[in-house]
C-alpha cells in the first residue's frame, strides 16, 4: 500500500502562542455548566495578543523545522487556512518572506475549512513524489472567530502546525489510498472577516455522515474488511472531543455492529485517547487539528512500534477523507525535540477581560487599513524574551513584521 517512493512528513511542529485561558474560567464568566464543559472537553485554549496573527503563527511554527538545513531547499510552500485576510494576496507570500525561502519557491494558499491541511498534505506529497531531491513545507494556521457567550467559545482554538514533506520521511509515511466523501452543506462558514455562521446540529450530522461514507469508500479502495484490522490507532478532526467519541463509535459499529460497551471503552482508551493530549490544551485548531493529534502520537511510546494510523479529516462545506499513515520508529526523537507539550504548559494564563480585548484587537487588525498593536508591559516582556515573529503594524492594509526582540511595543 506504500507510495513509491515513500513520501510523508519528515518533521512537524506546533506553535500556539504564549498565552492561554482555561475553559473553566470562560465557563464561569458566561454561566456555562458542566454539560457544556463535558461536550467540549477542552481544558484550555490559546489566546493571541495583538502581536500575533495567522502569519506570525505560521512562521513561528515553521522556523524550528528549517534550522537544520538551508531554507532555500524548500521549493514548495502551501499555507492552509480559513483565516485569510485578503481576497487576492496570498498569506503564503508573507510566510515565504519571513522564513527566508528562496526566490524560486512556488507558494500559495488553500482553503476548505478544516480539511485544507489534508488537501495541502496530499498536494505536497504528490509534488514530492515526482520531484527528486526537493522538499515541501505545509503550514496550517488559523485564528478563532469571536464566540462570546456561545457554547462554541469553549471549543475555538488558535495556532499553527507546520510540517515538511519529503522522501524517506522520519515522522510518518503517507499511504496513497484513501476514502473520500463530499457534499455541499451550509454547516459552518466565515462569510465576512469577523463573523462566523454555524449550525451545530447540521455540522455534527454532516461530519458523521461523511465519516461513514469515507470509511466505506476506504474499505472498498484498500480491499479491507475491518478498519480495526488495518489500523492500530485512529485520529479524527476534533472540533469537540465528544464528537470524536461519537466518530469512533461509528467506525467501531461499521466493523462490528454487535461490539460491546466495554469494547468501545477499551478501543477509545488505547486507539484514540493517546492522540488527544495536545488538542485538549489548545481547542479546535481547524486546519491543524488532525496534525496536532498526529504530533501527540508521534511523541508517544506507541510510535516505537510503527503504528498504522487511520486519519479522518473533515472540513465544513463539506469534504472529508479517511487515509492511512505509518508512524516511523524515528518519530519520537524527531518530534520530541520541539517540546510541544512543555511549551503549551508554559503559556501564561490571562483573564477573561484580557482575552476579550485580544479578540477585539485581532478583528481590528484584519479589518482596518491602519493598525498598531498595543500590549501590556507584561506581555511585551514575555515576547521580548523569545525570538519570535510579531506583527508590527498595518499600513494601507499591508502588514509589517519583525522579531519580538527588535525595539519596543506600543503600550496598551
């Protein structure tokens, strides 16, 4: 079933900023109860100060992947996002510039809600397979919309996952066979730079319907009778952890309609739960959600046994794909050096008031022709201690960036 030559993810990293807020704190402020918290099952979500946007997230996620070689070795850059802020100029042009990639590097932006990262992965893999000696870089970067007072506020995350795609990959090998499903549906959309349409019931139904269709298509294409025989672990797009639980139950029932509740609980604990460690600390990463789960699996002891993972990617609107990857025994060493879990744990907590101000500031930064970020002294000092890309301002809609160690910030 392997792609010839073997192609997949050679290195991968996640960046979700330096600030966070707990779900419990949001729930207390909004009057949400245990029911809403049980449905979401996210412990924290990232908070982006006015110094951050989808470009800074993308660059800060990708930079550690480029330190071992010449950035000009990357000949293809794809940015997957549903948080684009221009109808013509691709966000990838900013990312290309601030990563120092070469002038011959093809770059563009792709959009299909949360499915965009998977679309970019397969596009990059196909290009690498026919282009000897070249590598591709994919970055999934998204910022949550404002959801103040809606239960979806407990789920929305912000952050970026970056990965290089090449031959003889050190992290995971991508199978060329997949199962696909698609239909047009008005479940979740972002019709303006600051608003989001969402029909939660319709989106849940579409997610599960396309999962069943994609799984059936995968079985046909791969010639397998049971998905649990083909895969040792499963990763799902995770807009809600409770939805992932329902999704695993669907796959289990497709394999064994008489599966017991004990079998479902055991399968969940061993096959799905290990991949959700980072997701619970960030929230829904949109285009990067399934890759956050793959990072957690690649870091885990299970990776040393070269697990085969079934990955279900869903994007509202809607398109879905179920595909297989094989994690390399080399993955824990490669991925572990990025210390993703440690960096998530080190984020500084912020108040609900500061979180709300940050969300409003981001809206200003993507709608105003002129914009200057303003942050507190505490946040300024936090970023000045790290060498990160930050947003310096917007002039006539053109965005300017610099190192977080360069100069002072405007005070909030």
